[in-house]
C-alpha cells in the first residue's frame, strides 16, 4: 500500500455503485424496531464460529435492553437458550449508550442459530467446523488479479517495459526483463520488499494446509487445472519474479516504478504514467545498492540490503525444498537454491536495510529492520542445505533483533517493522537447540503480551495500534499467536486471538468484514480504492483492505474526499474510523501483501 492522493477528476464517480440488492435485503446488519424506535445492532463474526471457539457477540442499543435475549436453533434440536448480556462500562466506542458483550454457551452444536431480543429475530449466527474453507480461494483469485505481466483478471498483458535500471553497476537506463510480480495495491508499483514476503507466506500456507488448497487454474491463472495447487502456482509467480530480479550473482533489483504511477485509477495495460520514455512504456527499475535512493527531491534511508536479501533467501530456500520434495521440478528447485545462497550472501556482505523509493512525495515503505529477515533466510537455508554455519548465523541474527517490532512499540512509521512479525523466530524454532527455543518463545510472548495489554483498553478487545494498514497488524498478531501456540502448546492467549479474528470478520463498530466479497451475502467492503471497482464497476473478491485508522491520523490526510454518504455514520466513534468508500485511500484500499499474509492466517485458522 502506498499513499497517494485521489484525483476526483480522473474518475467516473457516478459509476461506482454496484449493489447486490438481494444480499442487502437478506443480510442487513441492523434492525430498527418500529415500535419504541429501539435500535439494536449486533456485531459478530459473519463467517461463523467453530464449536470450540470462545463465541463473543457485541450488542449496541440506543436504550438499555431489558427484554430477554434468546438463542434459538433453526430447525430445532436444541432448547432455546437464554443469554446473559454483560453491560460494557469502559472502552465503549461510538454513540450508542447501551453496549453489551454476550458469550454464547459452549454447548452449541453445529448449525444456524437466531438471536432474539424480545422475541424479534436480530440475526443468524453460524456454528460450523469448516467456516473458512469456502472463502479461501477468493483470496487466491485476488492475488491473481494483482498480477503484473499477463493478468488473468483483465485477460491482458501489462507493463512489458519493466524495466530500466538505476543505481546499478551498468549505465543508467540499461534494460533488463523484470516483468512479472504483483501490483502493490490499487496502484501498480512493484516492490521486492512486499513481493518477497508474499511469496514466502504463501509457501508457508502450503506447508501448513497444502491439501486444502484447490487446483482451479493453470500457472497463468486461466480456468484450467494443471495438477498443482493454485497456492503453489501463485507462490511460483512470485519466485519467478524474484529470480528475474537477480539476473547476475551480485545483482538484486528491489523496486519497479515509483509514485509517478499515481495518476488516478488506470487499467494496467493502459498505464499513462511516464518515467522518461513516454506513457505506458519503460518503467524505472531500482537496483539494491544499500544506499539512499530517489531520482527526484526525496531520498530513502538505507544502510544495506539485508532486509530484502534475507526474505528473498527465505522464500527461495522454501521454494527449493517444496519443489524438490514434491518432485515438481528439480531444475527449478536447484535454481531457487543457488539464488537463495547467492542472495543471502549479498545480505551478509551488506547488512542493514534498503527502503522503498519515492519520487514526487516523501511517502515510502520505511522498513528499517533487517536481522529478522536474515534470521529467516539463514534458518531456511539450514533446512535446505544442512550447513551448520547457517544455523549459527540464524541464532546470531535472532539475538540482534530479539523482540523488536511494532508489537513492542506503541507506534511506528509506515511499514517500519516489516513484515509485521518476526517469521525468523518461528522458522528457527524448528531447528534450534533447547536453550535458543526458550529465547525465541520468550520474545514472541513479550510481543503478544503488549498487544494483550492494549486490548484491554476497549470493549472489542482490539489490541493493535490503528496505524495505516491496521488490518495487517491484526492479521500478523493472529498469525504470531497461532505460531506461538504451535511452538509451546500454551493457549493462554487464544481468546484474545479470537477477538482479533472476529474483528476482521465483523465484530467491530461498523459490522463489516475486512475482505472484499467475504462472506457471500455478508456486509463487506465493496466501494474499494481499486481500479476494477472504479473503472469496471466490479470489485474482485478476497482482497484484505487497509482497515480502520486513528481518527487523529485520518484528519491530517490530504486530498481525501468521500464519494458517497457514509453508510456507517451512525457507528463512527472518536478513536478509529473506517469508510467503505472509493475515496478513502487510507482505510479501504485492498493490498497485495496484506492479502498474502491473510492467506497464511487463513491456513492457520482452519
Ligand atoms: Ca493450479
Ligand atoms: Ca524486517
Ligand atoms: Ca459494504
Ligand atoms: Ca459506500
């Protein structure tokens, strides 16, 4: 996700609404009672709850609820249950004076239940075992929609002029083929910062739940099964691009294009952005030289390239293991292995970080952590090669980064502590000696406890700082808790994790999920800051949006104009804000990297 200013003149504002009338009628999230004019609003996980889950609902009303609240199983089979509503005293968000927490009983069987207040049905709640499976492939299709080069969503080829190198060991503007990869979000830049992580996360999702991913498409994303789970097709799309960005032993390209991209919404193959060679032509390719970069007024910070190198090595090493072990393509596995070894060595030679570059504005990906990534790369290389040197280096890097990250802080710059959790610690845990395992779990636990502490400041139990891309923080918190549980068997944070999961799926002040098109017939983001929504009047499903942001941050954003009345106006509060509006580039832009992180979370939640 990259900040950019929305330019209303570039848009066809009147064309942006596409309502699914049926879904609106059947799944309207608030019920206004005509008699007594009492508004009772339920916020809950729209995908459903697994039987063993902590099942917490959030109820808001404009008057105190004194009537009995009952839970009735559709189709019978269980006696109606009287529910206890616990009034919320501290940490209320929003104008509704009466707010309640309801815990559903743990005796519920699989089925659909209706919540009744005073014998009026408020909402249906699903208890099911496989509540995530049905929507998983939507996230995969969103990733395909972000592809650069041949894009199956548009059935079109874009950005064939990627790219011409700057800051490299060749003359400026030298051309190499860096086509491929993914567009970052609603814009069409490509970053190795995020692409490396996205590839590695999808490979992890395959490791955890490979048998649950479908094979609906071929490598190019056509609707033709190719015998390979689409999660691996997608991960390979990323690995192929990383290999292209490393065309020679000591070469690594880290970014294609820059904020000259930001000229309003555009179909990728009709990109009117110019980088010096005319519109819709060659784009700038930035060589990772470990030094501050910027071709205009603004310069990034940089002290090395190890953040990029470590993550690339992790992704490539993982890819090598998977392609070799499953006998998918031994030559590809070998190519990934060689590249992983070379790129990791580049990181060792230039420890430090390389950030994203900007051109016309100071906004960029400000990553400044790198030891986490080298730890991850070293651990994966040890698993691939068995070379003890990698294990020792992974431990050394782990002890540099320790518990550092956004969880240990109250705030951070945009993407400063990328990739939002230290995956290196989990990767190293599997192979580390016992004494190191203790350190790794202690660092994870310290992180988790800071979030738990913050979660007690509001009734929703949301413990992340609402920085830009708060949903990425939520997804990574959930991921870290589940990985911590796998490492230790300690489930003391499980309930807090579940509250964060439920936040993503509708148990939040706005009653919306944070994924486009999920669940079908649900309340989900639809007026998103994405080209197909604006230009084709169609919103691809499965994209994770940025998410709610502090009101104080929102008020300082320039050029942000909403295009429609705020359908959530009644539910806004003084702390955090969210709009399902094309104009809100701060909360409602689906991102490639957030969606990739969510694919791993999805696999872990099942
Ligand atoms: Ca496939
Ligand atoms: Ca990092
Ligand atoms: Ca909506
Ligand atoms: Ca809207």
